[in-house]
C-alpha cells in the first residue's frame, strides 16, 4: 500500500481546492508488480469534470493568470521545478509503484520533468513581439503571442508524469488555464505534481485536476465550446474519437498517438553497439514506449548473426519489480494490457512469423502475481503482417531483412504511423540520405531513443498532429495576434463623400 501524503485523498483539484468526487466514486489503483492495491482514490463523474472546466474558464476569462507578466509566471515554473527537485525520490517511488517501471527509469523521468519546467521558463523569458515593417512610417505593426485559453490535457499511462508535464509546463508558461486528466490506470504521480503546483502558489482555477476514465468524463473535456485546446497523448483510436468530438466546436487539437518505429541496420554499422541499441530501443520499459524501436530492419548479410546475438542478450534481461535494484525492466502496466500483448504474440504465430525467444509468461512464482512478460523476438516477418504494422506496446520485436538501400527505405516508410526511426551505418553520406528520406518526426542516426526538451517531439501520419517540446511545444498553447496601430490617422479616400 502506498502511504504517501503527496497522493492522499481528496484527489480532485478544482478551483484551488482539493475535493472528493461529488458522486462519492472511488477507484482502486493496482501495483502491476504484484497485483496489490496501492491506493483508493476519488473517481470523478461528468459533473465534476464540467465543474473543473467552468473553473478553468472563469480563471481564464476573469482571473489574472493570462494577464500576469511573463516574468511572474516564470517564477512559478521555477518554483515548481525546485519543489520537484526536493521531492525527487518520493516522486520516483510513486511513479515506479504505479507504472511498474524501474526506479532508475523513474528518476530519469523526474529529472526530465524538472528540465522541462526549467526549459519553458527560460524559453518564455526570451520570447519577444515581432515588429513588421509595413512601409508606412505612421504604422506600428506588431505580432504578439497570447495564451490560447482553456486547455484539456489528457495523458496516458506509460510516462504519466513526464507526458503530463510536457503539457502543463508550456501551458502555464503561455498563460493558459487547464484541466488535467491523467490515465485512470496511473494517476498517482500527477496528483503529487498538482500538490506541488498548489504548494508553489499557482492561483486557484489555473490548474484543475480530474481523475476518471475517458469513457466517463472524456466528452465533458472534449465536446464543449468552453475548451479552446485539447492536448492528448494516447492510443490512435482514442485520438480519432477526440478529433471527431472536437470538430463541431473547431477546438484546436494536438495529438501524440504512438508509432511503429523502424530501426534499420546497415552491414557496415558497428555490430555490438547496434545490438545494444536495438535491445534498449525495443525492450526498455517492456516496450511500452511510443517511440520503441520494435520493428528491426536488418541487412541480409548480418541478419542471422544479429538475431542470434539479440536473442542471447534478450534472454539475459532481468525483469522484476521496479523497486528491486536488480531489475532491468519491470512488468507491463496491467493484466489487461498483458492480455493484449499476449494476443499479439498469438497473432504473430498465426501469421507465420517465427518465434525466436520469449512468448510465454514467466514461470518464476515471485513474478506470477505481477503482469510480467519477457522480451520476445519474431524473425521471418513480412511487411503485410499485422504484427509488423500495429503498435503492440509490449516487449515484442519483429525482424525483417533487406538487401538494398531502396528496400530499407521502402520498409522504413511502410507504416501508417511516423513517430520515430533509427538508422545505423558507418557511411555518413548513406546516413544523411536515409535520415532525410525517412518520413518520421524524429530520426536517430547511430543512436536510438534520445530526446531533449529543446527539440520538437511528435509524429508524421497517424502518429498525430502538432508538436510537443521545443519552441513549437510552447506555440501550441499560444494564439498569434497581429496588432496594427496607425499613429497618424488620415482620411483614406476609398469612398467619396457624396454629400460634398
Ligand atoms: O489508451 P487511451 P489505452 C497506445 C498503445 C495502447 C493503446 C491503448 O498501443 O495499447 O494506445 O491504450 C483517455 N475522451 N498508447 O486504451 O484510451 C484515457 O482515460 C477523452 C500509445 O490505455 O488512448 C487516458 O487518460 N479521453 C500512447 C488517455 O485517454 C479519453 C501511450 C489515454 O488512453 C477517451 C499509451 C475519450 N473518449 C497508449 N478515452 C502514446 N502515444 O505514447 C480514453 N481517454
């Protein structure tokens, strides 16, 4: 059981007050490492969500936040970063218990979250209005940025705190007000973050927090003219539903919808570092990563040796509870999700892919209570297979082989998604041709999985619309306004004064 003041009930935060759900609903949050109940939290219904939107609307329309000088807002962001830093270990423990990821990963996530608050504080401080030369010396023409308004921020369960922070930090920096809804599977670290935002003194109504399933409260956040922007990270189907729901109100929608990410290995690539990068890319956080490199595309001449070495190394990956320092990766997030991953393994076999390693729940009695699943590799995969095309979001690596550069490129772009891709080669010219021709939002050359708050993150194609992080991640939360100021008005003379 998690007994942490940072997540204690009540768990809804509306207009600056911590409140229970009006209907008295609760939800049990389960530890995926052993199936135990970690916490019982408040579960909102639609009326709570409507109230949260109303609070954010009032704070935007009549409150001070959107009109607060940027320097003052930056102070809040830096204070939140400081508070996170002070609670770094507690936050990491909460994230590990709730998601199953290892403590080492959770610490990396929290450090990234702190960096994101600092990055947007710094970026907001450097934004200046743009003066435009109209050719008329009497006219001052300015392009200014203003907050977009009320934002609905909807996050998934794989990087709960990190993905919510990629939204909250720029929204605060821009002067928006917001309703945050974490995944109902992993709400605890977002509750803790909002406790720190409260401690930082952010005014009431600016940040509101709702806990519930998308089915219960989703439409209160997305089917309303009172929300100006929906920023969503999650599954492609849910993203499509949200885009449809928001369309009649012409609500702005930013979507990060995952991917099926190719990792292409040319024969001249350094063998050991390539094996290492493919393993990490595919099996980190048990593959529950939107940019996981779960589609290996490897040159014919090295493929057999490469797959054999991958299998040998994959079998040695130590999976176990995230709090155990010996664990290299943790369980899947829930029993339901493991069922889905297992169904993909059965599908792969039925499609004719060859199971090389994994593919069975662990026999170890200590692991049986949790939703663990071993690293699993399928060779002899074909591009038409659903196993190759669909996001399994689990520790499943598919292997396809290629002979020529053109074949590698065709396979690398043969996806409805377009979030991320990796290429490994010692040939700089080949590498440059590939990174430019691959249609993905992030492309790594001789590396995999890295990102930085200062560089944009998002996808081509079915991976979504809009960008998080970087300057574009702040621009999502800003409207652009052109102010034309004539300092010496005169008669324009377009229409004659017909009385004279
Ligand atoms: O996500 P959902 P699920 C992929 C991954 C996974 C699949 C489904 O393949 O197996 O998505 O996962 C909220 N209106 N990714 O079902 O449902 C929901 O409460 C408004 C990729 O868990 O998309 C949660 O807060 N909100 C992904 C959030 O949407 C709604 C990371 C995400 O849940 C809603 C996770 C509705 N109608 C899964 N329905 C990535 N891009 O990294 C649900 N929600």
